[in-house]
C-alpha cells in the first residue's frame, strides 16, 4: 500500500472527496474545505490533480476536469455524477443540496418549504436545502450549458449520491435517497434516457422497510443491462439490489455479508471483470477496507477482506468532549430504554458542535497499468481530518 496526502491543513476539516479519472490516466480529487466538522458540505470547493497515478497532488482549475464544471454551490459539486457521453456531451446530474444563505433570508427559506440548519462556522449565515433534482449538459465542451431543475414534493430531505454510472447503452444512473414528510425513508434512482441528457425519471429501488433506512447507494453495470446496487442501511451489512432492465426496475433489498456499519460503499468494475467494493470501516480498528466479487456481485470474498489501513478513529480537532450526560435522565425502562440511552449518551458526549470520529466515503478507480487508486478522508492521531489517496494492487 502506498499512501499520499491529497490535502491536509491544521484547522481545516477536509472530507468526502470525489474522484475523476481522465482518459489520459490523470486523476482529480475534489472536496470541501470547511472550518469545522461539516456534513452539510458547504465550505470552499477545491480540486486537486495528479498526473503520476495518485502519488502527488496539486491544485487545478483545468476546465476539462468534471468537478471543475460549473455548479451554483459546493454541495451540488459533491453530490452530483459527471460524465462525458460517446458524442462528447458533458453531463452533470444530481440534487442542488445544501447551500449557504445570509441569515436575513431565514424566513424566506422557511416560507419556501426549505429545510434549514445553523451554519457550522459562520453565525451570519444559515444552511438551506432547496430539495431539487438537477440535470445539465454541454455540447460545446463546457462553453455553454443547458440546465433543468425539478422540485421533489413530499420530502423533508432528499440527496443524490455521486456513485452513479454510465451504462453501455448511454443511460445515466444516479442514486438518490431521502426522507418523506411522514418520516419514511426511500432510496431511488435518477435515470436518463439512452441519449444521456433527456428523459430523466425518478425511479423507486425495490420495496423497502422504512426501519432499514436504505440510502447512499452505489451502482455498477456488471453485464450489459444488468446493474448491481449496494447500499448503506441500519442493519450494518450492505444490502444488495439488482436491475435486469438497465435500471428501470429493481429487486427488493437483500442483506450481504459485507459488514460496514454506518458507512457507504463504492463499486468499481475492474479490467478483469471482477467487482470491487471499497468502504470506510467505522469500528475499531477504524480504517479503509475492500472486498472483491468474482461472479458479478452474486457473492463476495469477505473471508479475504483487504485492509488498506486501520489507523483512523481519532476525533477531529473540533470534537473535544465538553459535556457529560445527565445520568438522571437515563432512569427509564421499557421498550424505549435502549434508544433513549443511546441518544442521551451521544448527545452528552458529542454536543451539537462536535461529533463522533468518522472516516471513509472511499472511491476507487483502476489505472491503465492495473493499479487501483482509492481516495477517502481520515483523521489520524494529530486530529486533522484530511483527504488521502492509496495506491494498491489486487
């Protein structure tokens, strides 16, 4: 394993990197530079490029890098799927995501039905979520763009997840998940027609129990028209869903034997046809792991799980414990005891401005020489949350 730092700076929370793999084998990692732990992802957008297979990284404004294509806000950059179609058309699709607004516009945001949050480090701003789906395309290599937006009714939260794919027939598939106004969770797919930039449809992914909280799915085409999805959920083991009609309809979710609690997957089809799943491992020892499938995702070699590293798990710099739980509040019994105990401990040990240590959101690609490069975020013993790349082979 060969590790390299993409970006690390004292006092900065750099997390949730995205990865572009260019036709000439250049790589680009992009992420939000935030000044406190930030899961709304509304910091400053940064793009770093590597021309040596992920060994070294430097800032880049190259307009051919998909994560340098225009977006109105940082979170949209982070959540969308970008690709270039066979005819050279640039495509971006996803959700608008969280945006930073002036605090004076809070009532306006609420009147528009937007979900709002306190801004993590700027008291004069708020974070708002317009809850719109987006698709934009350019037929002149980014000189001009055609953009469409759609409101999504009936949800109080909706988010795309960038682990989409371009099918052999030209169809774009992008995972979407959300919470309806009645509290039920849903995982869906944002799907184009075979021309890649029109005919967008929001499609449910199988029948799902709301208590499973299926979301943050990844998709990969294992054979022409056959698409595999793995997803994060409340059970801790990834669930698996299949489509045999290029993403138009989906099987109900089934549990796999890949143990990855509180962490989403990434799926990559390797040159030899094997399917690679990489993910953050959020149990001690915390780190980054991977498993392979030799049969198109039907089964996984969990007995041969690959550990890229296991030195994570330190809370980030802004996570100092400043409160202790109110033990009197734990004097409860009955069916709600475990849930109340858990939430009270978390609230007490990790106040609203802090959080539990986390890592992961790994994304992998395979270079032309067979080397795999995986990018992710991690916090080591110095408590600086940063973005990293690992070069490795299978």
